[in-house]
C-alpha cells in the first residue's frame, strides 16, 4: 500500500483495509509519511510499515504541495522497488489523491504486479476546495482530470468510497465494471468495543462531538459559533473536537474570542480511529458541519457512519450525498454554512432526547446496508482480481 498520509494515526481507511487484508491471509506493507518522532520501520497489527522522511505541511501554497507530492512519489517508488526485489509483490495498492502516485506502481506492473487505485476524493474537487477555480485553477483541474483518467487506466481495479463517486468516475470515462465501492464504514469489532465502554452520564451535560480533519470546508468554526449561540439555551453544553488541520488554530482562537474556550475540548492532534470511537461513544450528539462546496457535494463523511453505527444522534449539513444516504427521519439536517441553523438543530436534539434517540435507531438500521462486512468483500474482490 502506498499512502500519502501518516499510518496508522491519520489514515483510518488505509488502516482498516490493511488489517482486513492481513486477516484474509495477505502479507501487507504500507509505505507512508513520517513524523519526526516515529520510527522509520515497524510492524503494526501485522502490517509492515515503512515511513519515508517526508512530512505533510498544512496551509501552504500549490507549489509547496506539489513539491511534497513529487518528493514522496519518488521516494515511494524507490521503496516499492526495494520491496519488490526482496520478494515479488502481487499487488501495489495506491491510495489517492494524489492520483499521480500511480507512478509508484509502473515498474512493479511491468514486472507482473497487479495494481489497485483507491480514490478517497476526486483530485479536481480537492483542488477547488483548497485553491478555488480561477483561470489557472480551471486549467489545473483539467490537467488533474487527465491524470485521474490515466491513473484509472493503469489500474486493474479502481476502488472508491460510495456510489456518487462511482457514477462521477464513470461519467469521466472510467469503465463502470472496473469500479468497486469500499465504503468508509467503521469495523464492526471496533464499534462494539466502543459501545461496550461507553457509559453515558447525564451529569456530564449535553456533549457535542466532531472528530477528523479540521479545515475550513469541514466547517468546525460553524460548530464553535453554534456552541456560543446556545450558551444560555442548553444547560451544561460542551463540545469535544478531536483532530487537527489547517483551521485548528482559527477554531481555537474563535472559541477564545467568543468566551467559550472552557466549553470546548480540542485534542490538538489526530488520535487513532479506535480511540476516537471510544471517546465519542459517550457523546450526546455528533455533528457533520460541512460547508457547501463542490468537494462536499460528493462527500460522505466517515464521521457520519461512525456516529450512526455507535447509535449517537447526528446533526448533518443538508448536502446532496449526505442526504442521499440518510433521511430526515434518521438524522437532523440543517442548512449548510449557517451557524444559527446548526444551533437550532443542536437545540432540537438536546430538547427532544427521545425523538432524537429514535432517529438514531432508524439511522443505525439503515446503515446495515453500508456495513464494513460488505465493503470488506469488495476490497478482497479487488485484490483478487488485480492479483490474478
């Protein structure tokens, strides 16, 4: 597996997939980024991890990001070839974006390895979220579309996270029968462990939670403003925000400026997915505060599936893909980009606990169709097809 991220913390999808492959009898190597405090090599849950001396820098321009991606791609290509020399690699599994990481699989492919491309997000959408869509942006996005199609053409199988992305890739020209869906559903065992350790304590107050990347387009600042608006309306209101990202300092500064820093606990860093599940399992409500954007039009937040599987009521921005997977009878929607609407939705959950609990039960029943068990079979199918 080649992943431009840190492993295992920071890459729950890759971790979940790698563990599933080990359980199915595959030998799995992960080549990834490295923080200064991490060992260059170690074995994690049966997965051999090789960390390259490249660290992701947030909040920088396109040129700096491109340099980082190219640097990692070159180093990952060399690392993959070294691994192939030790013993034949059956499949190179490339996580994208960036789609051009497929270059790491070119020589192994010529030597007989299969290739799987796992598209977490569409690169043109990511570029639009980060840098906008001016004249140069439009040219860059067309170039990214060409790279996307080329990467998909080189792969034996393409994996993506949900049906809307599959439809979008097919519309771009990727053969539909080449695409398999592996959703970002939490593993059943991890959910059950978190549910077993959860002890909801009414004296803890009404606890709202968010976990994952803290960026402008995921709207954590909207959540901070909503908490401030409910300061007097919802007794003992608190928030737990687990994760880091470009907008973390802005969100912390906003909380201090609004006088609610004591109401919000920021972890200030990523925690492992299993730890995140255990910490949010006690929450009164989970929040998906995504802003309206081209990226979020297609985003199906893994946090949403986590909260639903844990049986937690969820407040969700009313965006196309989110609304396609759950109804208003299962989650509580609010108008995106509107902290007042988010505050009203949170207040409704706090003031109608029984109705919110019933919604959560219906959402959990719906989520059986999105279970990891089904996605795991699709993952194994993709690997088997690529290796044959």
